[in-house]
C-alpha cells in the first residue's frame, strides 16, 4: 500500500505541475510552490509552539496532554506534506492542519482500532 503511494503521488504531482505550469508559466508555478511551503512552515511553527505551551500547562496541572500529543502527530504529518514540493501534497497538508478533519480522522482511527482488538 505504501509502495503504491510512492508511485501514485509523484505521478499526480507531475501531472498537476505540467497542467498548472502550462497555464500560468513556470516561474509563477515555482513562486506558488515556494509561497505555500513558506506559509506552511509559518503555520506549523506557530501551531507547534502553541501545542508545546498547552502541553506544558497540562503537565504542570498533572493532566496527561493527550490532545496535544495527537495534535503534534497531525502537525508533523501536515508539516512534512507542506514542505514537500507539490500542489496535491500542499492541499492534503493544509487539510490535515484543520481541526475538523483531524477530529474525523481520530474518530475513524478509534473505530478501526476498536474493531481490531480481540478480548
């Protein structure tokens, strides 16, 4: 499955690069890619600092920072996708950055893992 992602995602990215590059030009395409990477880095850094402070606050109150840990995992995935050059990975990275989608993924993951547990 993961092997297929390493084949399919670059094919999607290349086709999008060709389509957009032929419509708006190579230089504009490169500028957009660099801009989304910089905006992504800024957002991930800002959210990461907030998560870190929230986790420290919870730990000082004796509360396990589970929400912050989950948020950190999503932030890592989002950051990796945003710094990867490409329009498709940027769209997925920005989507994963959004809290409503994170909540949906967490709910689906819980259902998946609960169905896999055998007592």
